[in-house]
């Protein structure tokens, strides 16, 4: 079992470096907005997570790798000490990229040592924390894709992460499935890994409703724009209307009209908008307004979870090294995270993890909305029906999509 | 029935003027922060509501009272036209106070005329809208108290709205009531008036839980402060911690230490903090942190609604002309609005009102939290168990209080 | 001499109230931007000046009129104590207008008493301070006009201070006067009153130059606009270009196009722009850009002072109760304050007044520019060639105008 | 003559790269505040200057090196086209450092070619522009030191640019030299190079005055701090007082108290404050307040220029590779730029350069103050008595110092 975990550790750790392989050295330093982080920081932070919550906790007389890294690479764990302000991560020219990789190597060796020689009595807790650390690193792998995309977008030269033609996508008809209501179970209830915020499993009463068979497409969203969607206050939440007017939004993030034709910036370069592909990178405000314009609504997270349990995730996207959403046949999910109409709050009898790791999820249960599913940039084994992703309603640099719903 | 409605109309309209009676002419103009409005504006706005949604809609060839009032007194009805920016209501020295009262008188006459001579076929809709307009005016009566208090607080002279000694308040023991879970009904389901956001009645699954018999007191909250509550990040939501640090909050709004003793600014002047009175004017962030510190949580709105149905409201507070919360015996509610752990969202199958009045409630269902109950400044007949009040998590100029809950 | 000073005191004090006579009670409270103050505050502040620097200083055992007025009505005298933040003067609904007038009456009585019974040994200092206080009050009389105009402009109803048709104005040809350079005297050198910043008289070397015979007109400024003046970066100071783009300026303050015709908001109401009237309410940035566009420059303050010494001021404007600039024949000055190309700094051997009154002028000698002359709203006896008015380069709510110059 | 200019070109171009030699690749990307620029940008911008104003202007059918570099590397030349916003220079991860150096090499070759083969008729203009470009590059060499220092200061690891012990510095007594006033010549009047803002030479009348023999020291400034200098409003300009309170300034930039002892961050690392070294990195506000506290004033720029003409510059500092100010014997200048009491404005009959190069200096003549002399990081041949450096009164990341003056 230690061997398996060690192998898993090495596999996932290696993936982070592989994601950064196409970057120029200069790209590691970029922080385009306060929400994104420099790739270098991501690489250091996930390493710090292992150092802090494993090595510091379980290695006797552990000597910290560098006295300042706890300050530099702590993200938001107030109970672990003070930290570099989030918006100033881009100021860290030091440690250099080489030093960060050296940090990774050093910690990897020590973790391997810890796994191999762990005391049996401590093993369950060690294994649990390493598992958490690996899921944490996978989250940051997705963030790396998100942040690289945004960082590149803000550079006037618009670098391309991985030059590649986007796949053709056929039109897929939208159908509606009526689903009965009733008292259902929601949340995670197995022995395997899930975050604390997915637990405990609990009962939810659902009304009968109907769900779209696939995500809304670029063509459908473009129709909303052309119908004056961004100029009609009656379609918008009050906060959303204020926000889009203040920021001058007229289309989803990464859309750009060139010679009268909508294009989209992707990790594979600019391309004309594919009408059949699912619309990506809308905020909650936009998703909600689009749904209202369509005479529909967004699904509740329990409605969506209930549905996703019936589908396999679309993990093959990542395997194909195409980091752009594709229209599925409606037989999978995982192309884009799906906005729900559910604010991110605690499940009944929710218990955060103990100690500093309790800061992981619970303290964000305010002002954010749940997204379900997964995206084409999500590590395939990081997708499950009970997974609760969450973002502020104005966020849209994440790979978000829209699935419509309505009352039955 | 028209006579009854007319009488009700006149009674409620008169109350607004009565609330403003203690003001100096100069006080009518004040807008201390963007959230508060000048009393003069409130008086005009509620009148504009009747003019716009009744007279404009039902009086043939209606001549508007003043061509600019639709712009000046529209609050947030985007579908009715553009409006004076909210933060600039304090710039309206004109119309003068006299002119606003003249506006009220003129509209009152025309509404009386409309009620008296309404066509039978239109009567149901007219009656419904007047009823809505009266509830709307009652909301603004509460806002008048809230805003006057805040406006006065920001004036260095700290004027007193109504000089009066505060009542003595005895300590009331806190007990816990265990309440069974199960599938309950939530929401309004009668023929009488309720806002659209209280409907439709629907089923909610509740877990067994326990509720405090009374609101938390000043003494209890002071213990939280003295225990370093405002310095311990682990007690706070991430957004809350950021907010209190950014704004330097160390205590509830209106608390002020004088010679080492906590005092409280009230509508009846400054007074030493009464340890037995319910703590008022905390934000959601503070209420949530206090509950976490106490090892409890805030109740869900359905839990609280279920409980309030069993209690009579404490309407006698208003009757006593004491605009300050008092500890009840636990046999009433309505001293302070009670923060819940429920974000303000739509009930299943929620339908906003048609047309512009649909902007009343639905478009605010984002980023806000539900408060239940009512307050000592709420018109007594404006309190009911299904009433959903809502504020941003950082708001605290409303008369908010804290009732603790826990899982059973 | 005491009788004369008392008479002068009463005359000037009375003028302040007269300026406010056309106001509605509600107008006294307005503060449209941080730079303007409520009329009520002006009335209180100038009174506080007399109370603080005369009564407090010279009346034995003086009992302050109100313990909080030193905080409320102190403008910027750090050495006198803390003060209400400038941007929050509009929050002072108390003291009421009545109370402020009562304050004025009370202080006037005590000042009259002080003048009448002043000890001979103290008289010179008392007389000097009262004289300063009266000039100070005259400055605030001009500010009252400026601020009322701006406050009214920000009210959507656009109230009119004094309804009145604006006078006809004929076109006056622009001629150029060549003036020799050399070593001239600049600054005030008489026994009568002048501010400390006008002293001491000192030598300045001037190059030969030419001055326009009159102020630039609305027609001339409109030609600048129509020639794309606000779109040509090469005409602007770097800070100015940034500022006008950030604030979206396209014309002077108070200009508004109605049905394709430029109108101007004045204290006498809106009127079509008079092409022959001097252009008013431009910032330094705009005046400088206009001059560059015209192939000219703004005059140095010494150049202008030298010229103004030869002209009589246009005090008759105020006598006519027309608070709007008129084109003079070139034989007067005082229609608008004239921007100069001179930053506001200390004269050689400048000595600020002693004590708190040293804060009057000297501490503002940074980031501001000198204007010379006087305006149609300036009390006529408050105009003199050596007077140094000063504003930030972006300010334009003062009655500023443009006189062109060039090297000879 | 072409050979000499080519040699000079190569020498100065090489120096820029030499300054960056100690940097890690990661450091090239840093922009700590809007005022500083990434070293990579500096290297590209000065190269763009030669490409734009030489190659584009004089090479027939010139093919631009890269179509986007005009946008990326234009600093503030509005007439040359739009540009990357100043505060977003840190987002340019591309071009990479290698690509920027390749850009330098390519332009250097073409400039060498242009110099070698220039047409005789164009030579004077070409030579003049290359000379301007080299002085421009020297300005950016000084900016490189300034910006690297600030960038490193903002990095929590506080990297050291060049590890090195700071030299000992002895106390040097302060003496005062009385200097006669009268009509003097100010400004540049030779055939050799000077910026347009140093011309034309013109007459200035000076009063008799006295100048300090050396710059004020750290010990003297520390006495100002210990005397409550940052808490006494009467010492400060109004804008300065507001600024230091808003930003919480308590000492010069780069001062830091460690274990009760003042230290200073330098390009050679942290070191205890040397009491005898000249105080560096104060803003104008602080220099002015310090002078007022000392009962003195800052010198006028003409006073200082007149004095500097008598002294040799301290160019040896740069030769020693010590980038930190040293107390001179009073027989040199050039250790720190000396704040003057003169706002930066145009000399009489000032004429900016023609075309885009006219944007170099003239458009900044507002809101800034002149500094004279030169600093230990200034290229020695870039120092002359007539040189007018200028910064905003709140700027202090430049190497500024204080020389006191007083009226005689």
C-alpha cells in the first residue's frame, strides 16, 4: 500500500512539472490579476503543503527547507502564520524557477522517505494527508491551466500554450429529460477520498424538474448577445447588472471580434468561435441571465448531482491533450464545470477537518456559488459527481459552462 | 372593502410622517453612506411608488405630478427608466421638504379618489397593488429608523432622535429546545398578503436540531470580544476576516468605549451597554464568528420559520415608542431580525411578480443572507413567520440579532 | 478707527447672509464634491475664525460658544486641533441653520464688544486679526457663490440661484500689447492689508513679452474643441491628458449641449453660450492646452501683475448682481481669475504669519498654480494686482479664465 | 567622428547589459509599483528608441524588427501611437529575456551600419539623435538601479544586487557659505549636448543666500524623526501631511528598524544606518519638512546651479562600483540628487524639440519638482550643473538627498 501511494505521489507530482514544460522561463513569474498566481508560485505552494502538513507534522526534528518559504508559499492558512499578500505573488522573482524545482525535488525525496519508513501507528493519518495533498495538487494543476490561459491573454503578444488545431464539433440536438422529485440522498458516503465539504451524505427534497441533455452552445449564447442580452436589465440579477456595466462586459471572457467574426482565445491559440462547442468562461451572472432569457433556470446542485451519478465523466479530453471544451453526446460530463443555482454553504452536520486543514473548504462558504462536474483541464481522476467546486458570481476565468433546467 | 383599504392607506401613510416628526428640517437631507437614504427621499420614493404603479397604471390620461420625479424617486426599477444614482440621493436639496410633503398630499388625494371610484373590474388588481404599496411603505418606515440612526451616528454632535431612558432589562437564562427533523412545509400559503419571495409553500427536509430560547446578549457578545474574537482568524469566514481587518472592526456597530465602559448609541441617545439586552447591529460575518466561537451555528431559515410559527411577535415594543431591542422572555419574537445560515435564494417554483414589480425581490437573490423575525422598529403588522428579510453579509446598520442553533 | 472697523465688520458679515438669502433651507446642507462645502458650514466656519483667533485669544476667561464647534468648523488648522473630515461636512445636519445663524449673532455681539472695549496695547493686533478675518470671510463669500453653483449643477433639477436674463455681450477685437522686460518689482509693499503670500516685494527679471488685450472667449474656446483639442495628446501636459481621459472631459465645466447647441449653466440659469463672453471654468490643464493650440502660452504671474497694476478692477459686475463673467473692453480686469504659468511658491524671504495663522497660505505652496485678477463673484474690495489666488491644475469650479501671452 | 560616435554608442549600450548582469533571469520581469519598470522592459525600450527615431526615420524601406514592439516598448510618446499601460509592463513575459537581447543585438548592428554609411547631409541630424538616444539610455541605466533596488525591496527575500560591505564614512562638519545675489545666468549655453529643458540660458535675479557645505546626514534626519517630525503637522506642506498620514510613513524609504536599530536596505544588502552618510530616499515632502524643522529651507534651482558650477562632480563613486551615497568633503557633488524648492517649469523662451521628441521633457512641466546634481548611480558623464531632474513631490525611490539653504 505504501508502494502504491508512493507511485501515485510520483505520478501526480510529475504531472505538475509536465504542465509547465511548454512555458518560457519568463512565464513562470506572471500574475495577471489578483485571482491568478504565477506558475512558479503554484509549484512552490503545493510543495509547501506537503512540507507543512506532512514533514513538519510527522518527521522528528524536521529542519525546514528554507525559513522564508512558509511565508512565501502559504496561500490562506491563517493558523499556519502570516503570508505574502495574494496580489503580490508576482513580485517573487526569488526563489528562482531553478530554486523552486530544487525545492520540489528535495521535498519529494523526503516524502518518499516518510512514506517508506512511516510508523504503522501514524500511517493512516500520513496516508490520509498525502492523499489530501495529492488532490490539492490536482486542483492546482487545473489552476495552472486556468492561470496560464489568463496570463497569456493579458500579454499583448498573446502567446500560445500548445499550438494545435481545435477539433471539429458537430451540432448536437438539445433534448429535455424530466426527472421526478422526492427525497434523495446528496453528498459523499464512501470510504474513499472526498473533501470535507462533500460530506456528510444527507437527505434533500427535490421537486420534479427537467434537465437539458447537453451544455448550452456558443451559438445559443451568441443569440442571447445578439438579442441585446447585455443591454436588458430585466434579465439580470441586480448585482450582476451593476457588475457588467461597471466592467463593460459584452461577451464571455476570451471572446474577441475580429473583422466582424467572433473568435475565442484558447490554450491552443485564437480560433473562430465554434458554434457547436459549449459556451465557456461565463460568470454566474451571465449564466443566470442567459437562463432567464431562455425562459429556463440553472439546476440546483442536488438536481445536477443526482443526474451526474448516472453518467461517466469525459476524462478522455485530457488524454487527448486538448484543453478546450468539446460538445459531448450527452452521454458524458466533464467538459466544463456547470454553474448551479445553489450558493456554496455547509451540508447539514458538516464538520470541517481538524486543525489548519479545516481552513481548506469551510471558510469559503459565503458569497460563492457551486459548480458541478469537471472540465477538460481537470485531471480525470479528480472528477466525481459529489465534487463541489465554487467561485464568486463574477469569476469567469475558470472553465465554466451552462446546463439549463426548468421546473417540471 | 374600499373604505377599509382607504382607512388602512391613510393610517400607514400618516405613520411615515409621524416617524419624521422629531427631525429638524436639516436632518431630512442626510445620506451618511451609500446604503442609507435621506428621510426626504424615503418620503418621496414611497409616494412615487403609488403614483407610478397605481395612478400611471389605472388613471386615464394621468398627468404626472412632476416630470423629474420619476428620475429622482425611482429606487432600482430599471424597467421604469433611469434614476438618480443611489449614492447621490443626498445631493437633492430640491425638491424641498415642503415640496415633498406637498407631493405626498397630492398623491394621497388622487389615490383616495382612485380607491373610491375604482372600476369593479380593476379593483382586485388595484387593491393588490395598493396593499403592496403599503407593505412597501412599511418597509421604508423601518428603513427610516435605521437610516436616521446611522445618519445621526455619523454626525459628530450625535443628535438624539427621541430622548428617553432605556428600560431596565433582567437577565434571562438561555435554554435549548430540541426540535425534530423531517419533511416540513416552508413558505407562505394563505390568501392574505405576502411578498412573492415567500411563495410558494414547499417541502424542506430538516435534520433534528436545537434552538436557543432567546437571542444572544450583549454580555455574551462582549465575552467573545474579550476572548480575542476579532483577532482569531480561525473563527471567521475568509471574506469576513478580510472585511473586518480592512475596516478595522473591533465591535458591533454603535458600540463605543467611554472611559473603559462600553456604551451604545441608540435612537434614545448614548447609554451604557445593558448586558442583558440582545446584542444588535452585528453583520453576518460577526454573527457567524460569534456562533463558531460559542461552538454553535446559526439556524437555517426553515428551522427558524418553523419555530417562529409557534410564537407571537413582540409588537408591543413599537407601541411603547422604544426603538431599542429588549430581551424577551423567549415567548415572543420580533425584537431583532435574526440572522440565518441561509443565503437568500429562490424557493422551488418561485415566480416573481409580473412586470416592473417583479424587480421588487427576485433580482436580489445573490450574495445576501436571510434574516427572519422582525425588529423593535418594524411595524407590528409587518411581522410574520414567513417573512424573508435579506442583507449583505457585511451590512449591519439594520436591527439584526443572533439566535444560536446546533445539530441535535 | 474702532468705529470704522466695526462698521466694516458689520457690513461684510451682513453680506455673507445676504448671499445665502435666495437659498432654500434644504440648500444649506449640500456638499456636491469634496472640494465644495455646505453653505451652512461656510457661515459657521468664518464665525469660528473670529471666535478662535479673536475671542479665544483676547477675551479673558472666554467661554466657548459650543464645545464641539471647534471640531466642526475648523477647516484645516492642524495646530488648533482635530477637525471634521473635509468630505464629511455635508453630514452635519446639526447644528441647524437656525443654530448657525444664532452662532453668528452671538459672536458678532462679542466681537463688537471686543472692538469697542479693546485695550489700547492690544488694539493693533486685534485690528490686524479682525481685518484678516474679514478678508477671510470675503474669500468664503466667493466660495459660497462657487459652491452653490456646483451644488445646484449636481442636482438633477438644476435650481437657479437668481433668475435673471444674462446681458448681451458684443464682440471685442483681440489685440496684443508688447511689454518690455527687465528687472521689475513684484509683490505687495504698502502698509494696508495683504496676505502674507503677497509679501515681501522683491525683484523679478522678465523677458520682453506680449499680452492679449482681453480674455479668450467662448467662441475661441469652442474653435479649440471643434478642432479636436480634447483628442490631440500633443497639446496637453502629460498629467492633463491622463486626467481628461480618466474623467471624460470634452468641454469646460457647466457646458452642456442641448439640441446641438452649447449651453452654459450659470447662477442665473441655463443659457445658450454667448460667443463673446470670456470662457470660464476651465482647469489649468485646459487653459494650457488651449494656449498651446493657439500657438501662445499663459502669462507668468509677474507679467500679469505688472500689467494689472495699470488697470482698474471691474468691480461694477458685483454691483450689478450679475454673477457671470462679461467681456470687458480691455480697460478693466476682474471678470474672471486668470490662470498663470506660475506654480504657487514662496516669494524670496517669504515669512508666514506667526502661530496658527501661518497655516493660512504657506502650507499650500505645492502642486497648485497661481491665478491673478479677480472674478465677477469676488467682492470688489477684495481685488488687487498683487493678490495670489491658487488652485490645483485640475480644479475648475472656481471662476477661472484665460488670458494669452507670448514671447516678444 | 563617426568612429568616435560608434565607439561611444557601443560603450554605453554595453553598460546597460553590464548593469543587468548580476540579475537572475526571474528578476528581469519584476514591476513592484507602477513607477518602476521591469529591467527587461528598460532594455527593450531604449532599443526601441533607436529603432523608432533613427532607423524608422533614416533607413529607406526599413522593416520593423517586430510588429508589436512599438506597442510594447513605447513609454509615453503619444504621437508615436498607443502603448502598453505603464502599470502592466510586468505582464510581458514575452518577449523573453533572450528575445530582448536578440532585439538589442539586431538594432545595434543596424545602428552601426547607419552610423558607418550615413549620408553626409543627414549626418548632423543622425548624430544629434544618436546622442540624444545615448543620453536617454543613460537615464534608463540610472532607472535600472533605482527600479532593481525597489523591486528587490518588495520581495520578502530581499535579494542583494551586489554583495559588498559599505565603506566607512567619517563625520564631516557642516559649514555655511554666504553667496551674493544679483542677476545671474541660468541654463545651458554651449554647443555640446544638453536636454531642451536646460535651454535657453536666461537671466534670473537671486537674493543673497547661504548654502550648506554638504548634504544633510542620516544622523541629522534621525534627529528630526526622534523630535516627532512625522507627528507635527505644522512642519509639513498640507499635501505632504495628508500623504504621509495616508501612507503611514514614519521614515525615509528603505529604512527599517531591526532590534531597535535603524538599518537601511541598499543595493549591497541591509546595513546599519551610517550616521555620517547623506540621508537618501526622502520625498520632497519630507525634505521640505526636515528643512522647516531645521529652521532652514531648500535651495532654489538657480541658487544650486550657480554653486554646482564651481564644483567637480563625484563621478568616482560609480567607478568604485558602490551604489550607495557617500559623504563628500563638500568639494564635489553627485552623491545624491538634491531636492530644490523650484517646481519644474519652462525656462523663458523654452522651445521643446520638434516632433515626437518634443514629448521628452516639456509635457511633464506640472506637479513636479526639480532636483539638481546627480547620484552615485548616475553615469558620471551624465552629470552637469545645468541638468534638471524632476520627480513628483511624493516620489522617493530615486536617489534623492537634501542640501539646506537659508536667506542671507
